[in-house]
C-alpha cells in the first residue's frame, strides 16, 4: 500500500483549509445534498465530501458510511485525489498497487471502485474531494464524470461563499438532470457551465453562460468566437489554456478581463478540463464565473497596500507589528533605519527598540505601553533614543493600536514611529522666532488683522491701521464687519465677510475679485485678501488671521490693459478680435433661440482722398468723429466696432432687418450731410453700407462677415453712399461670388504662370508704310489662358483682381515679363515704344514703387527709354500724392508716362 505524499505547497494548503473555519462545524444539509446527488448521479452506495488535513480525512457529508466520521490520511483515497487538478478514477482498487493492501479494500467497507474530484479553491489550493465508491469494480460514463466535476465546483463554491443552503436543497431535488442542476447553481453563484465535443467541435452552454456573455439563448456559440469576448491582452492566454487542455489534458483555472456583448467590462474565472473516453479524447468541460466584485476588492486591497507602502516610505515612517501571544516582532525597513540597524543583519524582538531608549525616557515609555495594553489609554508618545552606529540622540514619536481578544486580553499591537528630531529643534527655536514674527508683522506692507473665534477683532498691524483708518487700541471688542468694511466694486453691494466664511468652511479662503475696502475716513482701496483659521494643537479654532494688501494701482493698470486688448486705440470702439468674438456668440445664440439679429458693415467713401489731401492726422480725426456719429445713432445695446482702416461694423442685437434698415439709412444720410473740417479744409465723405441678417442660416462667423462685406461692396459698386440689404437671391451677391471664384483662379494663374502677353501696334492711319517700319510702337495686352485653350480678356478678371488686391501682383508679372522679353530681343533698334498699363492699386502701393524702380534701374536706360507707363486718369486722381511721386521717379530713369482714358475720371 502506498500512502499519498504531501503536496508541494502543503503548508499553504493547510492554511487555506484552516481559513475556511469548517473542520469542526456541524454537519451541513447542503453538503449532504451534494453527496446524495453524487450517489444518485453515479449510482453508487457510497458518496463522501471530505476535507484533508495533515493527519485525517474529515468527512463533512456521508452517504453509505454513516458510522464513519474520519479516516486516517495514510488510508485515504481522497488524499491521492488532491494531488492533481482532475478527477481521479480507480476502476479496481484491488488491482491498483496504491490501494490493493489498503484495509478499506481488504475489509469493510470493501472499496473496489473509487472516483473523486478535487475541491480547488480560487487560490489553487486543493483542500478536499467529493467522491463516490462501490463494492464492485466499474467505470463512470461521460455524463457521470461531467456531473461529478460540476458537483465538485458546487461544493467549492459552498466552501468559499457559504451560500449552499437554499440553492443546494433546491438542486438536491433535481440532481437527476445534471444540466438543470448546473443552471440553478449557475444563476445563484454567477457560474455558467460549458461543454465542448472534441470530435464534432460542438460547444454547449448552460443558460447562465448565455447570461454572463450577454447573449440570447438562441445564439449558437463557437469556440473561436468566444475568445473575442476576452480583452485583447487576454485572448492568447485563454486560447493557449484551452489548447493545452485539449491536447495535453492540462486542466486550467484562470482569471481574465472580459467584455460582454453589451460592452460591459467584467472579470471572470474560467475553469476547464478534459474528460476522456477509453482510448481517445472525448470533450472539454468547464465553468465560467463572474468575479468582477471580488477582483475589484482584490485590486482595491492591492492598491491600498501599495499606497500605504509608498506613503510610509516617502514619509519615512517605521511600521511595527508585535504579536504578543507568540512574542514575535515585525519591523519594516524604516524601523531599522530609525534605530540605525540593518534589515536582515540585526534581529529584532519585542524589547529591541526599548534597548535604545534614552534612560530618562524609558520608564515613561514602558508606562505608556502598559496603559495601552490595559486599554486605559491610547498609545501616542514621544521619547529619545541613542541611534546605533553614530550614537546620535534622536527624538521619535510612536503611535499604536492594540487588538484585544473576546476576553479583553491584548493579543496584538501594531504601530508606527517617525523621526521628530527636526520638529523638536524647530519647537526650541519657536520662542525666538515669535519675537521676530511680531516685529515682522509690524513692519510689512500687508495689512494683518486677527480675530477671536466669534469674529471679534483682537489686533491689527500698522498697515491695516493705515488702510482701515482704525487704530489698534480702538478695535478691541469690535466686530470685524465694523472695522473691515468691504464692497463689491461693480455692484456696490456689501461683500461677504472672509473670516466668517473661513470659520464656516474650516479652511483658507480668499476674497472675490473686484473687492473694495472702505476706510473709516471714506477712502476706497482695491484689495486682495485671504483669511485663515487659527487652531491649537488639538485642532480647536482659536480665531482667524486676515491678510490683505492694496492693489488699487495694479487693478487700474489691469483694467487699462484689458480695455486695450479689446478696443481700438484710435476710436475707443471695439477692435476686430473682440467684435468677431461677440459676433460668434451672437450667431451661437441665434442658432439656439432662433432670435433675429443684424450685422452692418460700413466702408467710408472718399476716405483716401481725405488722407492724401489733408494728411494721415486728418484721416485719424475723421475716423474718431465717424465713430462718435455711429455711437450716437445706434442703441446702447448695439455693438459698434472699427474693423480696420475706414471699415466699421455694427451688431444690432435682437433686431429684425426691417428695423435695422432705417437706422442704416439714417447713418448713411448723416454721413452724407457731414462735412469734415480740418485746418480750414472741408471734405465731404459718405458711406457704403451692407446689411445682413444674423440667424441660423449661417454656418460660421466667417460666412456672415463675408456676406456683409459683399453687401457693402455691392453698395459701393451700385454708386456709393447707399445701403444694400443682403438676401439669398441677390444678383450682386452672385456677382460677388463670381469675383471670389475669379480671385482663386487669378492666384493660381500667378503661381502657375498662366498669363499670356500680346502686343498691339499703334499707328496713325495717314502714316506711310515706310515710316511705320522705322520703329514699332505697340501696347502690351494681357490675356488669361484657360484649361481648354481659351483666352480671357482683362475686362473679365481685372475687377476681381482690384477687389481682392491682386492687381499689383499682376502688374509686377506684366512689367517683369515685358522687360525680360525686351532683354531677350535680338535688337532693340526695331522697337520705338512699348506701352504698359498699371492699375490704380499699383499707383498707390509704395512697395510696388520700390520694386518697379529697382527692376527698371537694373534693366538699364536702353530699355527704359523704350518703355511708356500708362496710368488711368482716375487712378492718378484717386492716388494723387502717390502718383506724383512715382511718375517723377520713373521719369528720372528715362521711362515715359501717359494718362489713359483722359477726361473720364471727372465725367459724371
């Protein structure tokens, strides 16, 4: 006969068994039901549920051996069962060398057949078995093996959760049908069963398994699909576990993250093992359990331990644990460091730390320990020690909690120690610093007021005297609200008393922004302040300290900076960024409440003429006066802004287009009648105005501003000094969109060099042919090449170029290509004059002037004397000062200048 050896982790297994607290308990009806169910399932006269300790097999449920309550371990079949993870089946014990000489085989109860499944706890420890025995040799079939494995799982769950009562009684009535039993047990313990036929690969689930997966019961499970429910990082592990069970017969019991069909994340315990038929693998069976709550508790405990370890290590706190009954002592690393000892080198015992206590403190320390053990006083004390190694005297503080048994006897004392040497040194210096602090408070620029716990003023420093107007000798006994009078700067309502707030909340509080202190003499100061409670060592509130300082000047500067950031420096109106921000809010509000609002864009007519005639200072003054006119006309709730240059904008809040139109016309009429006078010069200006409704139709602020700009431009194109109202089918708007498309095409043409130059000869009709041949006199013509080879005339695209400020770039291209062509010509002798037209934008563009002068100077006099720059009369008049300077500059380098369309600029 061979007795079963102890398992490799026997000590841990026995500890787990004792932790169940069930060895000496009364017989359980639940276990009896399981044993009876096993007997019925396997059709055997004997069925046991047993727990194995170091010496005995304790029988907790007994069918067929009622007179036996325990069996010596060296005779126990179950002691062999707990050595493995899978079911142990002995078909004929008399023919098995392990059991053939066993008294239980040779004598009563004449065991010849045995089958047992281990009871494996969640931590892997196998503490016992559920078994069936018969007097004659035999074998179980697959259904019986599977059922016995499931009963082992049910018994394990009963051990771990103490939940077997009602569930097992219900199951005992229906154990003849294994799948029905598994369904009931599964629902109660969130345990689902499954079976995989290894030949047909058919996977069968219990109803609880469907519920755990979150799938309907008509779903057809497939093994490969089930892996996808596991978290990505766990899929390889579960797949390998199943494969090892299938191929190697290796049972598994693992815990993994899992996601239900409805997306809920869980942790599950998955158990599986292979069941063999004679000569070949038959099926895998197992269980599936929701352990989300338990896993969360484990993780919380782990994190708590980690936090405690980090906290104690970062705070350099020593932790000690004294088991009084066994006289054993545990120290963490910081305990050793505090006493100058080395972990692993120096052994510790309950009196180790007392060996280092300073003689003058030893007796008091022992009394403190005795009082804690007698439960008459909490252990919280300080003492000095002689630290080993350097013999340095250190101050330590120690606290502890004592655990008592049911008789009130102390059995355990767990505590903490930390070094307070520095704190004691600081305490010794406190008296010196107190005087220094008093002098400091009298000298600092911040005002300081102290109160008692009832908010009565007790003291104030000289700075507080200056700001409040009260003397320290006068405030004793006065409520703080009488001495420290504060208002909200914006509402002028009394501000909340910060000392009352800090007392109510038990923390440091600050004053709200824009708080004013009103002194006893009526002076007002912008202040910043904070109040903090004053507490003693016991945590009792003794009063409060209020600290404040004068920020009047800083607040004024801050207000000015804020105003500058959002307002135009010249006119004082809102600037463009702030205007766009408010327009964005208006558009958002219009979308949410479908309110009606209107945006007005205004562009001054003849503003450049005022600048050129009277100077930029006059132009600035004109803009200021126009801003005042606009502000006077609109409502106080409307927003007026200068967007830049001579462009203004107005937002009419909660206003229909019908109501805004008369206001816009009034602005137009007022500016039409307005005569701007500057240094005895009078100028007439007007305005082109575009009106756009601001409502939910606009996708963005950029879109509504573009529409307003287009409307303004339409008013200017229609003859200036008028109002143009935007509407969806507006012909002018479609023209504006056409110009926008032209602008994109022109910019692309400049980048891709898609312009083409032609020359048109200029001759007098009465000149002879021989005279004409003496020298070519021609005008350079510009065309835009299309994708299909067509050429567009300037009249089609130059308005868009002017509108979108591309005309100067086009003029640069034309002039540079003309000069390049002339440089490449074989001979310039045949060229008398080439005329090149420049736009009004280029005439008013000083950057273009500098570029052109440099280009022409580099080309040389031989080319310059053959060039003639044509400028329209309108461009010359509009940009009179700039045109005069530019004409003089190019004439000085030999280029001729001609006025084009002379007389048209003043027509009409």
